[in-house]
């Protein structure tokens, strides 16, 4: 017996996802597995902002396929092998996939799974969905490939969505890579406090309180050299207006725009676009999948930082597959601190 989520309705390009967009069903899987397959029990599932794009018939990305109505949804997942007919996988192995079905138990092609080494993350397997997974890679490679951070250059980095899965890592990695000042932008006082006291940000701005532009000028008196952009919209317009000549935007995400019918990346308002061009600010789409040749070395770097305590990791964990729709809705509304994880079984 398995349980899985699938779509009840499709939102279209405009609309706010809610938990009721998913439904829980009961089904059966085969009693036997074929050569090359493994039976796995799901341990953890990830919900992420990019999944909103998969609620459209046209995802806007050639690497993302839309979720199909009345089919099992999928995303990043981790499980344990319970039976194997694949030469390189054995019972008890921990495995992961970017296209893990939202099921409690599944039969998967073993060649599409990656075996995990729990010791690399001090036994915290769920970290492979976040800090030691695609999320961490996005932060690290985004900074290295698009941020142009140089140790000793006295650069100031600003991170929006700074208390989220990627932003909370990006600020810390910016510091580790050489930024002299890191300022985060988040949506609650609690998040801002965690960024400064726990994750080593120099300062954090609650964008729901006070004037963001004024606070940014006060906290970044020398202007902004690197902007790790997770949100887009008004927040990003404010940051870009205070960026320096020849500075760099790491275009990671635009979560404030995902429920709207706009191209990706969304065009800047004319006055902000003028600033970008006049100051020669780079703003190029960043896709971590284009840098998979650097995956292995980068994951090892992330794991080393985690083991050494240099990279602090936060997770918001919701228990039970039945709550994955609510977890997705909460994450899209900023309800998480760090990576949003759904714990399916122990």
C-alpha cells in the first residue's frame, strides 16, 4: 500500500497554490521488482519554490516538466533501499534523486539514483536535499560563477530571501569566499535575529518594517557589490538602485513573481533597468544544472564546511506525507526558516 499526492486542479500561470491543489490517494505497487530496479522506502522529501512552475502546462524552463493531472508529483527525495536487483545498490543503502515520487514506498530504476554517504553530513541525511544538495550547490556555484567575489576586495553582499533554504547558505558562503560584509533581507524579526546571531550575517533587514531603502543605505554605506537575488520585485529594485559600478547580481530566484504570468527572469522596471545598464551591473540567468561538472568537488566542499561548523544549517521539518501540500503552501508564503523538509518515515 502506498500513498501519494497528485494534482486536483492546475493553477495556470496566475494564482496562489494551496494545500487543496494536492490530493492523497491509496494505491498498490508490484510485489516483485525487475532486474535493475530497487524498492525504496521514502525518508525525506523536499518542497521548493521552483515547483510552482511545474503547476503550469508550460513551465517556462526546458529542464522542468510540468506535473500532470492525476499523476504522482515528484521532486527531490531521499530513501533507503529495502530490496535491490541493481548491481551497485544493496539493501540498507541510502539513495537520492531529483525526481523522487511523492510516495511512501516506490520501485525505481537503480541507475537513476545516487548513493549517499551519511558520514559526510554527520549523519543528517536530509542535508543532502539542502545544504549538501542542489540548494547548497546553487548557493556556492552561484557565488563562484556569477558573484565575482574576491578575498581582500572589501566587497559587500546583500542577500534577499536570506532566511530561506538557499539564502541562508548564500550569505555564509559569501563570507567564506571573501566578502567583508554580508547583509540579509528577510520577513520577520525572528529570521533576522537568526541570520545575525546564528549564521554570521553582519546585519539583517525586516522588509516588512520601516523603509528598506533607508536601512540599506545605513547598513551598506559603501554600496552593494554583490546581490544574491532570491525574490525579485520591489525588494530587488531597491537593492539594485544602491549597487555599485561594475557590480554583480546572482539571479537565483524570483519567488515574488512565481504566481504571476511573467517571463523568467522578469524584466526590470525602466528606471531600474537604466541603472543596471549605466552602472554595468551584470544580471544573467543562473542555472546550477549547467555546472554539474563541478558538482562532486563542490559537494565535498559544502560537506567539509558543515563538518567544521563553518556552515550552519537550518531546516523546517513537517512530519508526514499527508502534510506535504501544507508544507509547500507554507514555504511559498515564507513559513520556513532554512530548508523546508517533509519527513515521511524514520
